[in-house]
């Protein structure tokens, strides 16, 4: 346990430092080559800001994990062999998925990629995860459903993975929001995986968190006029999205081997509750677009952060409010899942989210009608 604690802590610190060194170099190249994210009618930032921050993520993650695993093997630590032997297939194909989406995201940030092509690549990456032996094989009582046959489990897993990837991509609308929400989820996943002895997964969670910590600083506190501000772009959001979906499904799959129905129910809560804000927001936006006969895959300004901005809340305060909401929902669900049925818990979450959005929409209508009058 002590060996893994040190390894996981070092992976986080090295990732923070490495990303902190890499992002200024990306900024320098972006301005020299004029690789900017220019403002338009949908975007809320002012001035030109590079959107290649996500380019730092995958190299930092792979380098840090590879460095620590290599050093541990050189030192003859047998614990590494146990972790690698048990999870080598899962991590091998998982890495293929991360690299594939990373490259697609980079192409999109540099030259643009049609959403249909990105969607197909996301499906391929999800199939890689299923092929590695990780899929959603049990719903642990949600809607009264427990074990799932493979012909249902496999396509369901592909759908969930693609859904999570797009949820993270679409929530990336204001400074610090996607990285902040992902950071909350990664920290939670990291500690949960440590508690169940899945240390390789915990290392992946914390090394990714480390990369996001340094990015968050430049994204939120960087000064655009001094060329210190950067966005993660699709490279970053797609990379983080596939990592979060990998951790989510892996945690859910691990729950099937837990002893006791109570622990299994907690597995599905622990797997999905860290992603509840971006996932619920996507569902609400899709329903809104469907009712208004708007294209489902084209961007708009109907996400929760856009609504908070329309309500007059400053961008940074809106980001902090959404992050606080995520933390409260995670804490509340984790505590209540011990005593409340999982279906009742899901219903409470849906009611709270829907009520909050309805109240916010009502406030915006009153505010805008008052201004127009």
C-alpha cells in the first residue's frame, strides 16, 4: 500500500510540473504560428486565445506513467508485476482509444473534422474498451434491471462511452468548467480505486488530474493580453472524455465482483455520480433541441453555463457555482446511497436538476422581459 501511495503521489506531482512546463511552450508556438481560437457569435471570450492546451495531456500522461512504472521495474518492485498482469489488456486497448481520440482532437483543432467522422471514431474507441473485457454487465437494480446479457451490455457500453465523451466536450464552454468538473470526477475516481485496490486505475486518475491542475491555472487565471491564456480545445476534451469514460466503466465493471448487493449498488452510484452535471446537461440540451426541431449535433448557447451567464452571473462565478453543485451532488449521493434505493436516488437527482433549471429559466425570462420593457 505504501509503495502505491508514493507512486500515485509522485505521478500527480510529476504531471503537474511537466504540464506546467509544456503549456508555455505550446503558447509560444501557437502565437508564432497564429493558431488561435477566434471569437464568434457563439463564443464568449474576447480576443484571440490558443486552443491547443489539450496537446499537453496525452504526452504528459503516457510519459509520467511510463517513467514511474519503468523505474519501479528497475528497482525490482513485484507489486508492479501484479498490477500489470491483471490489467494489461484493459490498459493496452484503453491506451489505443486515448491515442486515437487525441489525434482526432488535434486534427479538429488544427484543420477541422466533421462531427460525423468524430462520432465514428468515438464508436471505434468505445469498441476497443469493450474488446478489452470492460463493459457494463450489470445495472444493479436501476429500473429493476440487474445482470445484462452480452448482446445488450456491449452496445449499451458503447453508447455510454460515446455519451460521456460528448458530455465533456459540450460542457467545455467557459473558462475552467470542463477541467474543473473533470478534476472533481478524477479525484473522486482516484480515491475510490485506491480503496478497492485498483492502483493502476488510481494512478491514471491522478496523473490526469495533475495535467488538469496546471491547465486550469492557465485557462482560468492566464492573461490573454499577455499571451498566457489557453483553451484545451477538442484535443483536450476528447482525451479527458475517453479517460473518464474508461474509469467510469472500469469502476462499474469492478462492482460486479464486489461481495454483497450493498457494495454493488454503491459501485453504480460511484461510477456515474461524478459525471452527473455534464451528463444531465447534455440530456436537457438534447431534449430542448428536439422540441425546437434544432440540429442535435450543432453547437448552441443553451447549456447550463450559458443560462447562468444570461442570468447575469459573471463567468468565473458561474464556473465556481457549477463546480460547487457537482461537489454537493457527489457528496449527497455517496452519503444517501447507503440508505436510499438507487432508483429513488436517481429520481431525486433528476427532480433537483430539473427544478433548478426551471427556476433559472424563469428568472432569465423575468430579467430579459424587464430589460425589454
